[in-house]
C-alpha cells in the first residue's frame, strides 16, 4: 500500500514578505561589514590593498560649486596634492591611530577645526579636537583623544590647513 500524498504547503503572502525582509537585512549586514573593513560589494579589495587613486582630473563645475560653498561658509581651501600628503603625514606622525576612518574624513576635520579656531578660539578648537578625533587601535579598540594629543593635532591643522588664522 502506498502512502497518501500530502498536498504541498504554499507560503502565505506574509511569509514571503518576511523572507524577503530577512534577506535584505542579511545583505545590509554583509555590506556594512565589508564597508567597515574597507571594501564594498563593487570593489571587494580592502582599502589597505587597493591601488593608488588615478591622477586628479580637471575640476568640474560641481567641484567649483562645492569649493565656492565652502568659501562662503568660511572654510579654508581644501587640501590637495602635496599639501594634502604633508598634512596626512603630519597627522600620522602625531599618532598613526588618528588616520580613521579615512583620509577624506581627516581633511574635513581640518576645515572644521579651522572654522572652530576662527569662531570660538583656541579653547573651543581644543575641545572640539578631543570630541571629533578618535584614536583607533585595531588591537585594542578606540579611545578618546587626550588634551596633549589635541594640542598636537591643532598645531598640525594650523600649520597645514589654516596658517593665517
């Protein structure tokens, strides 16, 4: 005697939505983990192994608009080329742990500190340095910036990004 075949159970519409949502969450987590470690789904090479960026191209109208907006807000010109490299090297000489999360972030922090220095004075700039700079040590995690480090970082920013302020 043969067993009676059971009817196939079909997923309900709600179950299908739940599965789709779970897949999206998992994909988002994977993308976030890859981004945290310096790779993206489009480029699975970690940032530390990536090839150097291509030579800078001619500025576009969009870049000019961004620079004009920065200037109107009172930011110093953005560091580029050899000036950018010298600034990043000076930050690394203070402590390599401050090169986090990426070089563009460090360039942006310089502009922010210049504006804070101009508008709020040295004490406000030092306080902001302690708040926005995070020392990242991949063996031990992150730690706050000390007052001594904040002074050294402010000296580097002054020297490279806003020497006249």
